[in-house]
C-alpha cells in the first residue's frame, strides 16, 4: 500500500455513515477489557501513543470507494477482531457497519499500526542495549538464587542479557504448491510459519524475525534472519558485548549462546549439563511471553484468517507482539516479576507525552 492510500478528507458522505458510532466512551471499563484487552483509561493512553489522535476525526479507509470511518472506531475494530477473533459478518450485525466497510477499516488500522510502530518489534535492539547491563545483573541474581551463592556463576551467564527462542503459528493450508511444501512442519503435522524472537527480562519483545518457513528448524531461522549480526551492530563501540541465550536447537556464535546438545557422535558431559540446567530454566521465561500472545489475542490461533498470500499473516502477528508489549508496559508481566525488574512505561516505550488532566 502506497502512502497516498492513507490520505483523508474532512467531509463526511452520508452513504459512508456506519449504523452506529462506537468510541471509547461507548463502553464501560469492564467491557473495554473484555472486548479490547485494555481498560478504558489505558485505551486513551494507547491511542495517543500510537498516533491515532494525530489523524483527522474521519479517515479515508479505502481510496477507491473513498469510504470514511471514525478514527477511534477503526482501531477499536482492530482490537476487537484481534482479541475475540470475531468475524466481519458478526461485527456488521452488531452495528459496526457493512462487512466490506468493516474489513477495510480493519485493514487500514492494521497497516497504519505496522507502518508507524512496527520497528519497535522488528528490531529495537539499539534502544534495548542501553539496559543490557541491568538485564545481565538481573539474570545473574536469578541464576545465583537457583544454584546458591556459594557456587560459581556459569560461564554462559556472564554476559547473558536476552532470551531467545522460536515459535510457530498454524496457518490455513496454502493453495500454492511451493508455499504448501515450505510451510508444512513434520513435527506437528500442520502448516505453519515460524518467528524468531528476543525478549528482555522486563517482558518486552525487542526483536522479531518472520514469517519464516515452518518446515525449517530454529537454527536455520538464526542463520537466515541474521540476528547475530543485528546484536553485534546494536552494541558497536560498547566495551562489554552481551549475548542472547537460546535452547539446544541453536548454535553458539559471537553474540548467541545455546545449551549443549548430544548427538550420535558426541555426548554432553554430566557436569556441563548440570551447569546449563539453571540457564535453561531461566530461558524458559520467554515461553511466558508467547503464552501471553495466545491468551490475550484469540486472533493468533484463528487459522481460517491466516491465509498466506491472501492476507498479511506476518503483519498481523507483529501487530499482536506490539500490542502485547504495550499491555506489558501498562500492566506488567510475570517475566518482570521473576527477574525483579520494572518494564518501561507506555510513554517511554512509545516515546510520547501524556497528561492525565487531558480528557480526550
């Protein structure tokens, strides 16, 4: 979509009026959390940080038909569909507008969100690197609590600052033969796409690569997306180089450490396995973040909507990661409690100013 597709006008044609006008004020606090996963006050703060209020009150959601839609209503459509996996037909019955109009509003909001804030989840390592020493100290504390203060610190925990893992999300069976072959995962017996993520000890995902072929193992994801080089570039000029820690499927590199794995030619010594045991338990904290995405956003498991080529599967997943980060910034997470750290506030994460006295 080109930039001119985001143009807007200030007049409002009567044929584009939705059946009802839903804004944040149309819902109470409990309904906002149930339908959109954010409280009423949090929604106003979120929309401010995402730049929703920088748009005119009525935006053009489709350049060809020049349909107009209220700015708050368009992003409420996005959150509602992400949170409940509601169909456009069901939303049209509830008064959000015609099916085609609701679909265009959803696509407009998802594209705008990805274009404006997508860099925060694709690669935000440069900003996260400022807190790498703090992250490393938190990981050291947790590891020493697990093994005892009288034991030596494991070598791979000396400069460990991030948690790394891959995840796969099921998709509808592709029609294209090549995509069908590359997306079939023999381990799960389903068609899926993969993503590689780095999560810091505050529960914020600062790096996501994907979508990647579902048939490839995780160590291939590391090679294809170049995460080791991105970690190196984010720490240029720093005296201490920190690394990410992954599971046994990854390979060691200059900025990546992984738990050792046995093979038919090599058996990991028992002492080395015991050394990595507390690190593996610490690394599993990243699974909490992946679980939050599934629990908060039913759209992540809505396979009927995940049709490669027909819809932007990768864009939607990155938007879900971004919204999960915003949820963590507003409400905290179990990961931050585990490492005894505080996540950034929403103002710090999205880099905007907020005045509680302003009533939008």
